């Protein structure tokens, strides 16, 4: 048990964590062979660990904190709601206001249902797709990530159609068809397999855009889905409210049938949502029974639309609706990508920083990712991933995952320039130690 006077260091906490939590962590990507950093507090574009060390934050709550860590407007709304009730398990006015915001901002959202997380959103959307189409199979794109549940795990690791986990039944994975991000290949799959009823796409391309979709892909898949009468689902768990106030679909002017949301959509608090076409979402309405089922599609969840989260999310929506937050985060990501590319040029490293919106991805195998598959883009040498992460952490910079990161509207030109300097020192180190070859 906790010893109040024991020193709280990253290593002592890890020792304690490993005795009670598998690997000492609550999420496998937080695991580090030595020890993770234990964050004590976060504000704006920065955070501090239990030893008082400061980090420039490009992880930002796994891309949920577009508005910056602990944004005062959101925190004040949460604190106010906490004084009333965090959660009672009842209907409440805030969930309606939050749903109205989503309905106003996301172009395809006729109706909204709240969930407990992004994973729960993709589970529910798939159940709706299956019920509406009457077909069990789902087509998903190689390398796209839709959460950790059984139904969409196969294909999340690029280049293989084995799920990256034991314990996933073959009977489930047999219902998941993995296709490359090629409209021709998808059209062929749909023509060959009449049991596919639903199509899932990560609206940014795999891994929040580290594998961007070909130009016109979202419009093209919309046309294919309409022609073949399939339910088209855009996973906007990362792109929703980040790419624009209306997500990627508003930017591309293309409407999916259903959209999955979480992260920014919840004001960076725990939760998620599914929204979409009225006739499909109506399957969740207990007042509209079908074939003896009321509601036709069942969905529960203790913490769906918890008032504490709804209060913070509404405060976030008011800021996100203006588009100013996204514009600032985008400008900071552009400055970061430019600075990283200048650094690569300065040191003669054949690498490339790229990304859409407020993201930045690094590719270390050449000056362009054009024509590369998801498996090729994501096959980063582990020594380099670890060296980069450790080198940056040592200097007080935290990336999100692998060689990718995101910015927030609280990043400033000064903070970005400081991060670029620290990145430069890290790259120099990795060249000197032979981890990066020129
Ligand atoms: N979909 C996408 C595109 C994601 O990036 C994620 C998580 O990173 C999920 C779904 C799952 O969301 P959650 O981690 O809230 O379950």
C-alpha cells in the first residue's frame, strides 16, 4: 500500500506499479522496459512528472487535448458540474446540449448516441451497420485503427491480417475483411463478397494520417458504398473537431452514414459518441420496435454522457466551433514539421516530417512516403523509435506514439522553437551513436 513518506520518483513508482499492475501499466503503449515517466500535472502545452521535470507535450492525452491540457474554460465547467453531481445515471439537460452541438457541427449527424470511449463507439457503429445492412461482414482498411475490441482488431497491424493479440476468436476475425487503401481493390472485394454490409475507414488514413489516404479516397469510397448499398462509417475519433470543427468529412465535403467520435469530441474527458443518418440511428430508439426487438439495436453503458463529461464537452464545443483553436494548432504543427525538416537537411539525414492538420509524422527511410504501403511506412527500426523517444524525453519533449505527434492550440511559436532545438540535439546524438545513418 501507499507509503505517504516514500519518495515519489519515476523508478520507485514503477517498482510499486509492477507488483500490482501487469507490466506496471494501464495501457500497453505506456510500457517502457526501464520505467515510464509518471506525470503529476499538465497545463497548456506542458506537463511535469513526479520529479518536477518539465516536458513539452506532443502526446496531449493521446490527441484528446486539442485545446491544451487543463484548458481553464473546460476545467471550470467540470468543477461547476462536480459541485452538483458528476453522475447520477439519469437523463439530464447537458447531454441534450452536447448532442445539439455535435448535430450542428458534424455534417452527417442527424442523431447522436453517447458511449464510454472510442472503442465503444466503433463497437456500436459496427453493430448498427450489421443490423441495418443485415450482413455480418465488415470491410476495413489495412493499418487503420478502430480501438481494441475483437471485431476490428484484425488489420490494425499493417501488412498482416492476423489480429495483433491472442484471445480473438477465428469466428470473429473471419467476419473482418482487410483491404488496402485502393478503391479498385475495395470495389473488387465488395463484388466478390456479398456478405459485407459495412465499411470502416479511419478518416485521416492509418495512425492519424501517418499513412495518408490517396486524394479523392473518401469521395470514392462514398460512391462505392452507395452503389453497393453498404453502410459507410468514418472513424473520426482523432479527426473529429481536430481537422476542422466538422471533422474531416466537413473539409472533404463527403458524408458517411455513421461517424465515430471520442477524444476531442468529449472535451478531452472520458467518453465517446456515434452519430449519423436518422434511419440508421433510429435503430437505437426503444420507442420504435422492429421484428420484436425494442430497441432494434441494444446499447447500454453506465457512464454514457456522464454530466461531468458533458459539461466539459459543451465548454469545449463553444471553443471548437470557432475554428480558431484548430487554426492555431495547425500553424504550430506546420512550424514543427518545417523545423524538423530543416534539421534533417542541416544534418544530411534522409528523413521527412509530414502530416495533415495538427499532426506531425516522421519517416526515416527517405525524403518521401509516396507510393509506400502502410507496412513500409510503419516499419520503423525499433532502435530508432526507442532512441528518439528516450532522447526526446531526456530533453523534456514527449511525442505521442512511435514517430508521430500532435499539437494543441496552446502551443506557441516559442515552445515549438524550443522543441525543435531539443529535437536537433537528439538527432545529433542519434547520428553520433550510429542509430541514424546518413
Ligand atoms: N479510433 C481511432 C481512430 C483511434 O485513434 C482510437 C484511439 O486512439 C480509437 C478508435 C479508440 O479509442 P479509445 O482509445 O477511446 O477506445
